[in-house]
């Protein structure tokens, strides 16, 4: 697995509470939940990008 890089994330306190709650429901850490959500967003973006390329052809 690739080495992970740490960085500071500024986030709205209400949003953080929601993410913490969601993470607990899915048995993940808060950091793990944020990473999971970001990965899902990136996959969705790639899928949307490939659909657009097919439509343009």
C-alpha cells in the first residue's frame, strides 16, 4: 500500500459531527470515513468523465 501523507483539514463542526456519527454506524474511524467518502467521489468523477467521453465520440 502506498504511504499516506498527513495534512490538516478545516471542517465545519456540524459537518464533522455528522461524519463522526456516520463513521460509527459503519464501524470506521472518522479519518477512515472521510477517506472512504473521498474515494467514492473520485470513482464517481472518473465514471462521469468516461461517460462524457463516450457521448462526445
